[in-house]
C-alpha cells in the first residue's frame, strides 16, 4: 500500500517522531509498507560513507520490518522512461533515482510517501507527506515560478552532482 521514499526512511532512522508515529500507526493497521531497492542503496551508501554505525544498525532493523521492492520488471523501466520524457518535455527534470522510485510506486499501485515536492509533477502518482501532512492534492507546496524551480534544482545540485549537469 505504501512505498517510502529515501527521505522518509532517513527521517525514521534519525528518530523523527512524526514519522515514527505514522509508521507505527500504519504497521498496526496492517497496511503494507515497502521501500525501493533504490532507496536501500541511497540510504546504505550514505550511512557507510559517514561511518554511521548506530544508524546502520537501526536501518538493518527497519529493513526487517518492511519489504524491499526490486527493479525486477520491464514495466518499471518502461514507466520510468515515460516519466523522464514527460518531465523533460515540461522542463521539470528530477533525479533518475526518484524517477525509478516513482515508477515502482506507479507500476505496483502504491502510495509514495515522500517529502520531495517534485513527485507532484508526475501524473497519476499518489503522494503523501508524513512529515508535513501534505498530500498529492496540495499543490501549494510546489515551486511554480521559474525562479523557484531554478532555486530548487540549484539547491538539489549542491547535494547531488548529477543534478548539476541538468541545470
């Protein structure tokens, strides 16, 4: 039912009370919670790079509680390609990792839980934000004016060199 984005998993590992509470509530209600193999990679590489041993242990415990979804079907890659082309044509590129995460959610009919507003640009994707309480119908959180979009990607580029190539 839910696919957690990397930033939500990170918030959970970092002890964010809102995320912990919503996660526990969701698990108690017996709703399925999963993560993409892409998010697993992003989290693991970050924790290993910073030698965050306690958080690595916390991540491994969390991994036992939720299912990991792999990029194991052609449908995910087909959908990812469609998303990429659509966003590029509209002048709203996002990182490939996020495209693959969104494609995973769409092909499996899952709700994506994320704090990234750029997922709102992907048609038919249902998004919930457990950190801010915003959902896919809340378009006021999106950067609409060109200056805001440029600022968003400049900031993202500081954190992700691949985005620097796109701006």
